[in-house]
């Protein structure tokens, strides 16, 4: 029986760590992977530095396999865009010019010149940096953009039980989402997911009030993932096999009904709501 495919995400960018830009990509990827049924195990954010990217790649590739390691950001034309070079360095391979990307850059430079802007040799060299990919890299489907999705297989890629694939995606959210849905999902994730049934219930009590029910739920349904999130209202979320989740949720709702019948329940809910407001 083959191992279940898992995913790690490495977000690369000084602007995110500095608080100048909010990382929306990892949250979107988490939701997408949840829908597909492929577990996202780790999200790590690192600066635009070769040692930091190298360390993150080594750590994530060292986790259980098969594994998809997605990087986000750092593949533009400016000096701080180091991701492609860092991936090549980590794998111990050189860089080559990917013709399809280079052709797109040539067209972009021609368009810039048509606008009346002088395209210097330095400008062209910086732009063509985006076409320099690790030697073993290949393009993913849906690569119409200037910066397409690039993948590199390690030890046979995600199709091998002990393999991994590194996918290098841009940090621009619209481009990342396009490449993920048009390239990564059909090429690397098709048929690999095990979608989980998700059920939620909300309540107005302090989170710890439900501990007796949750402790029993974990003991009797160890195969169901249990999450409890405080707030007004509090949320309890169960994930797993549909039949097991639905039966487990009955345990929670029965407990909530028992609580509601307690004379002090209304006062407890009011006090909890007051604390949050």
C-alpha cells in the first residue's frame, strides 16, 4: 500500500517577514488542499537568503515521503529573487535557460521597447534571469504566463513512494492560483487526495465547558480529527470518514443539549459573551 502524499509550503519573502505584505497564498493553498484531500503538514516563511531557503528545503524534503514541496515567491528579475538559484544549489545542479520562458521574456522586452522605453543590456539580462531554471526542471501545464509553474523531481518525484517534487510558484496571488489549479493539480495531485468529510457545530459557552465531550470523542473516535476554536460563538470542527464524523458529532450535540437544560447555562453563555465584547 503506497504512502499518502503530503505537502509542505515554503513562503519566501523579506516583505512578509517585515510585515509589509500579508501572506494570503499559504491560506489559499491550505483551503485548496483541504478540498482535494491532500494533507498540508507545514507552512514555513523564510527570508530572501540562500542559507535560509536551503535550510527550509532540506528540512521539508527530509520529512516523510512522498511529498510535494511548494515554494511561493522570489522568482522575479530583481536581486532579491533567489528561489530558482537556491533550489538548484540545494540539489547540486546547474541552471539552464528554459526556452519557453525566454521567448516570453523576449516578447515582453519588445513590448517595452515599443512603448518608447530604451531597453538596456542590463535590463534585458535581469529579465532573462527568470528563464534560468534548475537543469532537471520541467514546466507544468497551464504555463501561459510570463512566469509559469516549474517543477523538479527528487528521487523519482511524487509518483515514487520515497520521492518528492519541488514546485516553484510565483508570489503574485493571481498567478499562483492559476498555476496551482491549471498546472499543479492536474499534473501532480490528480487522484492522490482522500477528501475528508467536515462537520461543524457552534456554541456559546467557554471552550473548556465542552472538554468532557471532547475527551470522550477523542477516546472513542481516534480516527476523527477534532478541533475546537474559542470565540463568540465557539466552533467545534470534526474531519474524517463521513459516517464516523456524523456519529461523533451526535455525541457533541447531545452534550450541548444536556448543557442547555442546565439552569445555569443561560448565565454562563451571557458571561462568556460579555467577556468577548
